[in-house]
């Protein structure tokens, strides 16, 4: 009787081991079916040099495409500070935070540098970009390029010194994803920004909101700034995409004089 019980237990053990051995390969075969698709890394392109996508290695002009993730790692949140990191670029600020800022490229005057935001000229004969640049942040931007040297052939006389190009982030391609930042500093400085993008069926979107304010280091020299961007894109046909971009910025700068 004891021998029969032992042999029966051994038989069940062998059956269980065989069942596990048969089941494990089946799970191993089905696992790759649920594995995430590999990420495809695209080559870097620039669009400011020839006003069309181009490999920077074959661009005759001197152009720099700033890495926005690298700027975030360096804790650079505003446009003027980001541009000042580029070789050949000098940014001159008038006053404290929120004051007017000007760009000098390779010794050219500030009015000889063209600033384009989503294809819109920020400096014309009626207005310049000094107020916009003084308070502009990086929230909602996806591309930032600096094109050095005379570019009047492509952009006119306003680009004798060079071109600075900024573009709003393109619409997302999947589930919503975003990035939020909060900052605090001296002189009662505080700020926050939020950027979100995604896609719902055939409609893609990107949205950003930003707010910053500071008292600065002098009495009655406070600055408040709010900004927003919104971009929507829809695929009308497999070969045609229609979209619109909305961007705004308001600032209030106090100066005694």
C-alpha cells in the first residue's frame, strides 16, 4: 500500500511537470505578439536654410537647430536665453525680466535679423519683435532654428543678418501626453506651464498654457505674462492634411521713469 501511494504521487508529479513543459513554450510563442513596436528614429532636418526640409549636412548656410529637450535639462524656459546659447548670437536685454530684448547675429543690427514664429514675421516696418522676445517662453514649441548670415534671397531685406525660426509643436499621433513645469525664484518669481498633445480619431491637437510673474529687484518693476498656443490638424485625405494654429501672449511690465 505505501508503495502504491508513492508511485501514484510520482505519477501525478510527472504529469504536472509535463503539462508545465508543454504550456511554457506556448506562452513564449504568444508573448512577442503583444510586444511594443520598435521606435523609428528619424534623421534631423532643418527648414530655414532653403525654406523646405533639408539635411543639415548638405546645407550651404550656417544653421543651428536647438534641442528643446536639452534646453529643458539646462532649465532654460524662455526664448531669449535659449537663443543666447547659440554661437554667433548676442541677445541684449533692456531692463529687468520682461523688458525689451534684441538679437544681434554676427555683428548685424537687431533690425537686420528676421524672427519668424509659425511663418509669421514678428518684425515689420510697423512693429518689431523686442516686446515679444522679452517675455516669450518655450512652452508649446517644437522647432527652434538659428540661420546665420545674409538670407535676403529667401526672406528679403529684413534677413541681412540672419533668421530665427520658431514653430509650434505639431499635433500628436496617439494617446494624450504632456509636460508640466513649475518654477520659483527670488523677488517673488513664480511660473508654471503645461503642454499637451494627442489625437482623437482623425483630429490631432497640441495645446500649451504658460504663466509667469515676478516683482524684479526694484520697487514698482513687476512683470506678469501669460501665453497660450493651440494647433489642430485633420487628415482630409491620405495625402492632404488641413490645420490651423492659434498663438497669443500678453504681458504687463511696470517701469518707473
